[in-house]
């Protein structure tokens, strides 16, 4: 996992001696307060009546919401991470570009060694503890323990009752007290920003490159219902436009190939399946059975975003999609569908763009 560094030219916002993360800071007057709240949550979830539940029922637990100055977030997390067992499920939240969802939530359903998780956290400390565009954490089932650092660098811990005293001792070691309303950056009008160096040197990778690597390293999947298409309020959206980026990884050491596809689909599953098929046809010589496809990006687009994307693509040479050649038949070129009208329903299955990315 390559390292990532914060831009040293970014100045930290400080209010009354309370240091905010480089990537999230208040833009109105406020009084920050370090401390924590603690609540009891009874057991819930785990309904497997239809045999589809991914997780066991969450047990009775205490939930801590913790606010500390930016320079104490990482040390406190190190202490809290010492409570996790040897194998955990990583979690990642990314402030993405989806038109109908602010945060892209990722989770792994594969257990990862805690040592590997912590190694990557150390390597990417500037991203995890300073960048305002990302949150991360981990959870375990036995013992039940959940720790998450959100994009405001507020720490949430959920733990079974047996761990409550140990957590409180850790918080006391950081001079943190229980209070009704601790106040961090999210307690007032605030701004988020990325803080990483944007060059391609060994000390500065692009944000999207690092997120892609994290998804690979931690086996992360987008934690949304692949059969539905709803906004953050649960409103059904029907068929929408999607921008999908597919990566094909060859079995040998050759470079991966990236394809960008814009299409219409009624849900995430169909969008991804159709994008992989379109990308494979575009490349012609890439067989998904030997070149493993991976979904790098899956964002829904507004009509305006779709129009901007297609206009941008029109300035470049439009590639032609190739249908699979049938025995005894000649190659039949497949040209993407014309851009949709500005109003009216979209037709599921339409493909407006398919091009390789450098």
C-alpha cells in the first residue's frame, strides 16, 4: 500500500486552543468542547427470516461519541484499536460524486488481519486522521466491538457491556469527561476539503487512487442494496443515469485496463453488469473470464451531470463497442446510443458512452 501525505501548505484552523483537522473546520463562531457522550443500545437487527441476513444480531452495547482535538485523534484511536481482536471487518466512508447520495459507504464481508489493517492506517495516517473527505473504522463480532472515525474526525465506539469500563479508562487517560453536548466541527456550519498532495511522487498519490487501493486491500464492497435505486431519504428513483468505471486485471503482470461507461439502469446490480459487458465488448480482446473485472466507481448522475460528461467525451474520439463475434458471422460494430433528451424517462439498458481511460 503506497503512502500518502498531506499538503504542508495547508494551515490548521484553531479555536480557543482546540485544533481542528486540516480537512474539516468551522466557518462560523463556535466554542469547541472535547468530551464524550455514552448511551446504552439494546440488542437489535439480525432478522434472518428470509435467510439473507449478512450479520448476526448486534448484542446489547454501549455507544460512545467522542470529540477530541485533531492532534489527539490518532493517539486515542491507537488505544481504542488495542481492544479489537486479531481479525476484523474494515469500514470506509467516502464523500463521493453520486448525485443522490452524499457518502459512499463501503464495508468488507471478509475478515482481515488486524495487523494488516493497522499497518495501512499507519501508512495513510494523513488521509485517515486529517482529510475531510473520508471516514474509516473496523468492527468485530466476537467480542462485539465497533470503532469508527467519521469525516469530521469524531470517533464513535460501540462495544458490548463487558468492555465499557476499559473504554472509560482509556478516555479518562486522555482527560475526557462525559458531557451532554461535546462540540466538534460538525456542531456548526463547516467546510470539508481534501488535504493530500496531488502530485504523483512517492509521497503524493491522488485521492481516488488511494481509495481504489484501499478497496482492493480491504476487500470493500459498496454497502447499498443492489436491487433498489433510492436517494438518501429512501425515495424510489426508478431508472437513472450511471457513470461506471470498470478495471480489468490480467492474470499476468501486465497493466490493468480501465473503461468508463455511461448508461441507464434501474439499480446498482444491473448498472454494474451492463457496464462490465459494455467494457468487455469495447476492448474486444479482453475476456472477463481471464481478465478479472473490478468496479472502481459506480455513481448515479443527474441529467445535467450526464450532459456535461457526454459533451466532454464528444471532444475526444468516440470509440466503438465490439459485439462478440459469432461463428460464421462478421464483426458488427456497436455504436453507443444517442444522448437522451433533457426531460422524460430514461430507458434501462441504454449506453451513451464507453471509452478507455489512461
